[in-house]
C-alpha cells in the first residue's frame, strides 16, 4: 500500500511536470486545463541560539554545540489537487495529496549536536525515513454530491480554532520534533491519520452540518517532546546519561520506550471514532463534538515500569563503574507503557459583539471523561515517582477575543499603511477533577500537584510600508508555572517581479522564560534564539 | 346559439378587459429609463465629439479636456513619471457617447414594480423583497439615487476574477492580488427564476445578497475563502466568515473589518463597487450633475500597462453626465469624512469617487470601467470590467482588471448553498 501510494503520487507529479504547459500568473500551478493544481512552499529556517553557553548547563563539551546554530532546516511541502469531476449541481470528485520533505542540517554541520541525538532518532530527525509516516501528510479522495460528502484516506482534521493551544482540536496527534503550532503550518506539526470522514449538510434550522469520522485503526504516537539533544527536545545535559556521552540518557530512554510501546494498526484495538455537529443560531456559529480514541502518548504501567526501568538503571550503574554503558534495549516496552482509551466531548462557539467594538469571540471547551493519568503514592506528582494510574475527568476551555484598531493617521502616514492593527487575546484554563495532588500532569503544563493550569496568549499583526512588511508578535504565559514564550518577527514580502511575488524573508526571535518549577519550559530554557527564515510559496 | 344580448355582453367585457390590461402591456413595451442627456444636450455633445472623438489625449493636451476629468486624474496625466508611466506617458482615446440600455428582464421588472415602491419614514424601501428593477425613474434625492444603485443586480448572479496589482509607482514595484468572486442575489431578481425573489424557505435568514470569494494571491492566502451575506434589514450588518487555508481555520470576520484596507491596496472593504455596504450607514445629498469622461462601453482588452504603471493606457473614454451624490458616513470615527460619488444615470454604477480623509482633505480617487456584458441567458447586462484606485496623499495605486484572467459571467447557474461554513471548508 505504501509503495503504491508513493508510486502513484510521484507518477502524478512527474507526468504533470513533463507534460506541463503551466500558466504562471497564479500562485498555484495549474496543469491539464486546470484539472491538476499544484501548490506548496520551500523554506529555509535557522535558529541562532542567543544564550549558547550557560554555566548552569555547562559540562564542557557535553553542552552539545560547536556553534550557535541550533537548527538549520530546509523543508518543502507540496500539495496536489486533482479535480477529477466538477459539477456544482452533480458529482464532485477530487483527489488531494500533501507531501513534505526536510533536511535538518544542524547535526550535519555540528558534531556535538550530531553526537547528542540518540542514534534511533538521528537519521529521522535529519531527513524523513518513512514515506507514509514522515512524507505523506495527507492523501484522500473527496466525493461530494448534493448534501453528502465523503473523504476517504489520510487526513488532517481541524476542529478547533485556536492558533496555539488545542482545546477542541482532538483528532490528530501532534509531532513537535521539528516545529510548533502558531509558528509552523498544521501540515508541518500534525500527523495525518487514515480515516473515513462523512458529512451531511442538512436543511434543518441552523443549517446543521453533521460530520462523522471513523479511523479503522491508524494509531500514531504524539511526539510532544522532541528528540533529546535537538532544538525542540530535552537538552542533552538534562537527559542524565549514566555514562556521559553514551546514549541514551534516562529521559530519552523513557520517551522512546513510550513511543515504541504504542500499538500500531489493529482494527479491534486502535480504532477511533467520533463526530461533530456544526450549526448557526442567531449570531452564533457553534459546534458540538465527541471523540473516542486511544491516548496518543502512553501511561507508564505501574505494575511493570519498575522492573523495566531497573534493567536500564542496573546497566547504567555498571556502566558508570566500568565506563562502558551496555544499553539493554527496548524489549518489554509494550508492557511497561500502556495506551488507554477515553472519550472527549467538547465544542466551540464563535460570534461577534457589536456592542463591544464589534469584537469577535471564540469559545472552545472540552471535557475528557475518565482521562487516564499516572499517579505517585508519594504525592509528588513527579514523573520519576510513578507507581500507579487512575482515571480522572478533566474540563478545559479557552476564550479568545479578537479586534482591529486603527492607529492615528500621523502614525499610519509615517508607516505608510492603511491597515488596522489586528490582535487576539486568549485565556485558556484546564482543571482536573477530584485531584488528590498525586497526579502526574507536567505534560499538560500543570505545576506539580496543581489541578489547574491556565494562561494567556496574545497575538498581534501590523502591516506597514504598503504591506511590504508585517510585524507579528506572539506571546504566551502560563499562570501557574510562570512559563513564558515571546516570538516577535518581521517579514518582508518581495515584490511581484521577484519569483512571482512568492518570496518572503522573516527575521525574528524566540524568547523563553521559566520558573524553577516549570518542567515543560525546562526543555526550551536556554533555547532563546534568533529566527531567520526564507520561504518561497507557490 | 347565443342570444345577441349574450354576444354583446361578451364583446363588451372583452373590450373592458383589454382596456384594463392595455396599460400593463404598453408600460412593458414603452418604459424608457432616463438617459444621460436630453436631446438638446446630446446635440451639444455630438458637436463636441466632432472635434475630439478619436483623439489621443495625453500630457500634451489633457488641459483641453480637463473640465471633463476628475481633477486629481488630470494631475496624473500631467505628471506621468510620478505615477510610474512608461516613456510615452499616459494616454487615452475619446470615443462617442453611447447610451447603455438595461436588459429586457430589468426593464420588464421596472415597468411592473416601479409604481409599487413604498418608502418608510427612514427612507428605506419597505417592500424591497417584493420589487425588482429600478425603483425610482426620476430620482429627486441622493437616497433615491442610491436605491437605484442598490437595486442594480448585476444579472442576478455574477462571477468574475479580479487581477489586482497594488502599485507603488515611485519604486515601480507591485504586489499582486488575485481573487475570484461569485455573487448571488436573493431578492430584486430580474433575469433568473425565481423572480423577483427566492421563496421564503430558501431565504429564511432574509439576505439580500451573497458574495463568495476565493483568493489565489498573495501566496499565503492561496485558497483562502470568504463569504459575506448582506441582510435585507438595513439596520443589520453583513455576516462574513473566512476560511484561512494556511492555518485551516474558520474566522468570523468582524464588522470592524469593513473599514480595514484590503491587503496592501488603497481600498477598504466598503470601497468595493466604490460603495459596498448598507445604504443606511451613510447620509446622502444630491449635489447636481457633472459631465465626466468615463469608460462605459469598452472592454479592457487592448489596454496596455507595464509593471509599476499606475494607470492603464489606451482606455476609451466617452462623455457622460453623471449624478453627483455626497455620502457622509454616520459613524463619526469613520476613516473617510466623505465620499463624492459620480453615478451613471443609465446604469447606476458609480463611475468615479472622490474620497476625503477624516480631516476633510482630499485623499483618494477611484474609477470604474464598465460595459454591457452578454449574460449566460443572452441578456445584455452592464457590468464592471475593471477599476482604478489612486491614493494621492501617499502616491500609491491599484488596479483591477476583471477580463484579464477569465471572462466575467453574468446570469450563471449558482446555488445559495455556497454561502455556508461547510462549503468554505471544502477541499480547495
């Protein structure tokens, strides 16, 4: 199946290119009388670390860098849409493909980074290794007639409307090894899943749209932590290898064990299903959803994790004595970590409030029924103390307000812009019910032993110099942990005469601030970077 | 056999019925909409045309026809290098005035409904869902003229692709916007059944017009789509949703956005058609008439332009006596202090618009280029083929050419079901 898809997609592209009589007035390339549309981007991204050597992390060469370039990625994304049949009043059939490729060059030019990435991650971090997992983002056929529509194949579903955090966006797992939401596109950070997705547009009051999804077993692990030693992963020095320089450290071992324990295709075990209703009532556009699935990142099995970890620890202790770490491997990981099933219900509401400056409001909420969580009898809530598991209900919501305002004319004239400043402010909140301070929640951005996690994110955009430039700022702040992220950037849009107006240059920065008790932002601490990006969109 | 009495009664009733029906027939056959010129005025125009038709107007002789040009545009032709002109400068040709007739369907609807128009105390047409065609044959006020503008239905459905460079003539750089539009009129229909309005079950939310747009350029907006529904109720604002393709997100667009500029252009959303919003948002004053040169019968094919050039060359302009309507927005914080609209009395398109900033200083001038377009039903429907936009405070320009990438189409088969969130999200 994978080979078939690979061949089909490549054949499509090669044939299209070789027979092309492409018009190039559009951003999209159209071939075969417009039946085949091709678009995408090519991008070069570099992160130049600002705080490269910090004594707190300095273990000499084990700091993990020969140079301040922490990330140097060439990535490409290609979308093809084949309009097989198009009839607004009859059958519409389309075939959609998304392909990505990347080369992360930082490990190739920096020996320290190269050595600090675990060997089983290194190759896959540098370039894609698996066509279906890494390169094929989406591949589905879309059939529509009248009020019915069916999409069959690998898809990325987006049910929520937030740009950064995910509240109602529950279907596809993320892969944060090479990017993050809000900065990179969804095709780059979400993992497509094979599914059947059906829609029915009713004529019921409120224009109700019914959506049903069935995933027959395609389960993919959510990569929320990045690979150890890479830009988005734990710093090597945090990873605590028993024998410095000999992989893996304990953090990397546990994360990789969890990944390897993930069940793969199994119709009886790994299916997922759910649905959504979308409607309009008055001035409100709303959705209600339900989704049943396996966790996309597993729980430590308290009955087995001890014995499993002991094999690693004992090998590590021996290695620290002999100087040679004999890694015991990942056998038994599937017993040490378990992926459990649970159900999420949720929804969204979108509206505009004329009496409040015509601001737009987005509310999203979710309720996880019996979310599986690890526990610690010590009450520490630390992931290194796990000895139990339980299920808890979790409720969360986000409220986003958006508006635009015009700067004074003098400033607009100085900036040579007529564009308003566009901004949004989001508050997000999550509470674990019946929390007994023993739950392991740090992967959900909770402070240890805290049932609540909440915070703000803020975004604004100002275009100036006749929209040749755009200044965008994105910030987030977690109230409980004190973790902060600030990402200002300026983008220059090259004029039309240069590559048909598709070239962009971005200069920005990523600044992270954390408190001592913030386990998540520990990953990003000392990762403050200047962002340099050149992209071509077509 | 019928008695003579019966026969007489039959003949009498037939005559009476015929006499009663005659006005309707004669109205349909005879309704004449106003023209730009009376016969006397036209004679004078023809006399002027003897000198000027066929003449190329450029920097060397623009002063001689300056009285028929928006003042700001005379400046463009006189100082072409400031506006990115090619070595030969800017130029256009004068053509004879030609009357533009509305379609047969439009005329029939006007004949049928113009006597039924009811205006309430606010000046709104109270029975707007029951009428079509031109409501005011001899408009006396600015608001009546604007109602005539409002009920111009573009053939009931309309599809066009806008090739829109945003031009910095000083640096000769431009950025291209490329969008495709579909319009659909729920009421005031004259060409396509059902007429004059969709039945209630197909228009439960009482919309007057829907507009769907797909963007192709700038590149990051590729396949971003938007729809806007305009309510019949003049006191309600448009409802707009945007599908932002790059982030696969649906956004409810704020009404605030209507006064935001569109990408890098000199337009705000209200500037579409040179006014695109509920009539109730402005007050209108009729300031008289003025003869201006307009492009109202010609295709834009044949015009020429190089990159960085703010105006098309080889436009064909004819004299036309336009209504002058001053529109002042009721929002004291509105971006413009006023618009002065120059409206074609035959098509009720806004042909030129002078725009003033919040301090009352002249800021922008926009122009529309129109011509009759043969619709898919065979009717000739006056349609906008392109526009020019110039910001005179910042020396910045824009153009839109709706014939360049694909021919516009009027009277197409279109369903109101495209104005739904699900259609926004469909694959591409």
